[in-house]
């Protein structure tokens, strides 16, 4: 099992950052423009059972990805799990907490790349680099939107 984590401090209340993630257009806002991703649907907000469906393009090959929310504690965390997609497994925890009057937003992912330990050894650096780029972008957008909201 591989792990990735990205955190940042946002100068806004947890409620504001949580509400930002509830927006119906959140997937459009947080998908980096350089990523070959098409958003197919988002149903159910952040609560348990909510579904997000994407189509990735890997070397021109369309790959479906469906994530289902498995846990939700309002203003604290929500968790989505890949139910269909390119990874052997994928669990993404979105955590919100107060720290020195600001919101600490943490994205923590536990995942497995298909193909076993050798493939993970060869590709994990590349996957983590893509995740780093993506979450840097997502947190910058979240920070700008939530801090300017006040």
C-alpha cells in the first residue's frame, strides 16, 4: 500500500472551506486544466453514497473512474473510495480541522497500483509527482476562493 498526503492552511473558517467543497461545480473548479480528465457526473454532494464519475485519458485510451463516498462527518472529513478505475485500490480522506484560527485542509490517499510490488516500485514516484502537482493546484484554488470569500 502506498501513501500520499498534502496539507495546507487556509485563512478561513472550517465551515467556509467545507461549504466550498459542497459546491455543485467543485469538480470543475478543482480539476487542473492540464489533466486529461472529463467529469461525467457528480451526485449526492459530500454525504455517504455520493458518486463522482470521471473519464481519464491515458495515452489516448479512455479509462473510467468512479469514486463513492464511504464516510462523512460534516465540517470534519469525507472519504471517497474508488469503486471502478485504474488503481488496484484507492481511498482518499479529505480532512478539515482548525489550527491557529485557520483551516488545515489535508488530503490523504492510500492506494495500490495494479501489477504488484515491482510495478509500484517503478511507478510510485511518478504517481506521487502527479498527485503533488494536482493537490498543489487544488489547494491553491481552495485557498484563493475561501480566503476571498470573507
